[in-house]
C-alpha cells in the first residue's frame, strides 16, 4: 500500500519520502499574509495544525482562518492544535476575520474551528456570526466552513446552516475501525449523520465535503467503504491526504502512501459519484479549496434565499 514507517515511539528512524518535501516561504505575498494575520490577532489552521502547505498557500495570498480561539477541548491523536481549558469566545473575532477576508479579496474563504465542548452549543452560534460577518464585508465570497460535530446536537448545527454557508465540511478523518483511536470523543457514525443533517437542514442548498487521512494502518477495503459511507450520506466533495505525525506525542505513521496510489483513489472516488476529489500526499481539507465551486443551481438557490432575507 505504501512505504512502511519504522517507529519506536520516538522520532521516526526513516526520512520522509521525497514526494513529501515542501517549499520554504518566499515572496512578498507570504509575508503580507503573515503580517496581516498577526496584526489582526487571528489564528490560522495553517500554523496551528502545522500544515505542510502553509508556505505555498500564503505565498499565493490565501489562508484558512481558525475561529473560536487556538485551544481545543479535545485531544485527537493526529492533531497538532493544543488542548487545554480555552478562553471565552471573543465577540470581536467574527468581524476581524471578515475584515481579513475582505482585505485579501478572497473569492473563496475557508473557516475552520477548534472544538469547543465547553460551550453549550459547541460555539455553533459563533461560527454563524463569522459567516454573516464575512458575507456583509465581502458579499461575493464563497464561504466554506469546516466544523466540529457539535456533539451531534442538531440545534447547534441548525444555527450554522441558518447562516447559509456555501460549503459545509466535516472531516471523517479515518476509517471506522481506527476512528476510536484517532479521534478523541468523535464518532464515525455520528460524523456521517452530521454531514447528512447539514444537507437536510439546508434543504439541499449547500455542498457537503469531507476528508480522509491515509497512513494510519487502514486497508484499501476500509478506505473504499468510507467512500461509500460518505456518498450514502450525500457528500459530493472529498479530500484524501497523507497523515504526517506532528510530534512524538502523536500517533505514528504506519504507511507512507505513494502518489500513484492517491491517483487511484481519486479515480475510484470519482467513479463512485463524488463531484470533486483532491487526492495527493500533501492534500489537506482546505488546500486549493477554491478549485471546487458549488453547482450553479445550489448557488442560485442560496442567492435567492439571501435575497428573500435582504442579505444578498
């Protein structure tokens, strides 16, 4: 399936394959984004999650903003975002994110979040405020949100969908067998239901998206089953990437999947009915997210609903 990673619980003994090398930061655009993010006291998943593409994306003037602070209430085995008791939600954060989106003239904005189990609604209302603030500041921007599971609370999810994002993203992350090991508190079947509920609450006026990490010991059959499960719950956009271990405290890499295997998974996923598939070693949920645009009938329906509300 890929290159085996030898690990003794400390640093990997084997260097990463050549196809996982990334470019270092360069160019004015990279530093413009960095200074803007720091100046507005914003967080990006690019930095907090140690994304391997952050140099490339920032050099192209794009970034994925992370709402609800920089401290997560869960401790998933794959994630570099720090876990602790978080600070209260910042009521000014939605406006700062919206100003950054407008300043960068983004045609496609991706907003992710830390999980906030300390909040009664999981911070769903805060994410809804971010969506509305972006729409007011930059009306033509496609808004994609990548949220937690809100502990399966449908009322919380409803508040996000009532704000009308164009794309709703919730990552499955891994196959069902490995989910209890990889995702602290999250549940495979609950995540599938969240994706289905988002589509239903929006009455189809949204594109739903999910992502898988490979290299944690999953089998090909399990990967294909996860694809089928996502399609059965209405998901049409899929990202597939290589898991990379952030620190020695995180889960080890079991396999390095070769690029041609990712190509095969992309072709299989497309044959299963996904409309858009990004599959490569360095793919992450928001990498080149603007390459996907929701169907015109979905966009038309969203614009019609926004016009009825006077928000268009």
